[in-house]
């Protein structure tokens, strides 16, 4: 079974045809009592999984690339510059590069999101 063959980096090359990535073995970018952010993939696009605990905040920050945030589970209050939007499961928001934004979990469960960043070539 392939599940037990994923290496410590979280990647498994299966016959040179495809790769399996294990999120739990992915590189930790932020880890504290409020936020767990892991970089899953970063070849042509950076993919990060972020978990934010209930009533906690991923503090205001910006990115040097455009980014998309996809809500997997939970409810988020996203503040982009001075505007606020509420998001829930299966909704997406786009952040242009160099725009300050903050993500707050306003639900009772863990907020799980995927972030996709597209580095300029």
C-alpha cells in the first residue's frame, strides 16, 4: 500500500508518473496555538494548507505574489485593506500581491483553507 511509502519530505514518486504529497509531513511555515500553516507544493505554484483555531487570527500580512484562498471547512472573516468579507466552505477570495490582509476564524470549528500563490516568472 502506497500510504506507508511516503518519505519524510511528504512526497512519494510513483514510477515517475505522479507524486503523492502527505500534508502532515509538509514543511511547517507557521506553527503556534492559533495557526498551523504548511507548504505542500511549490514547483510552479505554491500550495499551502492553513488551519486556524476558533476565534483566532492569522495576523495582517501581504504576499509578494497574487494568491487565491479556498475555504475547505469553517467560517472566515477576511479583511483586505479596510474591507471585510465573510467566507465559508467552498468559497474563494483572491488577494492581489502586496495587499494587506488578515484572516480570522469566526466559527466554532477549525478553519481549514488552501492558499495558492503564483510566483512571477
